């Protein structure tokens, strides 16, 4: 990968989520003209089940629990998230950041998942 961060606007983030479906616990891109059940729709909550870690106003990402799993400590949430982000980026994950969100909206996704969902095509966005 040439970059480890993808920046999206709120509108792009919403469009990205709408472009996905989940079937049998697997996320995929919708095909043009495909037929999808309403139960296969993906929102931030559904995506959270596939993320390595996240910091979101919409979905509780448990920054402190994730930090504890990494056997790290921090003085505050910003430092905690920085350590979590560094840990996952060092392991080839991709950081997806919503740039115009009122509160931090950042998601760490495995590179393979990001590639399958078309996020790597958005590099430099």
C-alpha cells in the first residue's frame, strides 16, 4: 500500500456504507443491478463487527478495552487511540477517517477487507 490513511467526507462515508452488503457474516460490494435483501444493508454498527478497532460517535468502539487488549496504557483517550492506531497500522491495516465529522470518526480495517470493499481505490482521497 502506498498510504495507510483514507480520508472521506461524511457524504462519501454514507455512500461507502450504502455500497456494501453483508451476507453470511461477510461484507461485500454491491453489484450494479444486484438484488439485495433489506437485512443485508450495512450501517456503521454492522461495519463495526468487521473493524479491527474504531473511534466513532455513532458506535461504541471501546477504546480503553482495545488498549487493555494490547497491554498498553495511556493518560487520555487521544493517547490511547494513537497507540491503537500505531499498533494496527504497523500490522498492515488501513485507517479510514471521516474528515468533516463533528466528533472523531476513525476506523481501522484489515488491508484485505479494505481492498475487497474498494477503499484502496480511494487512496489519496
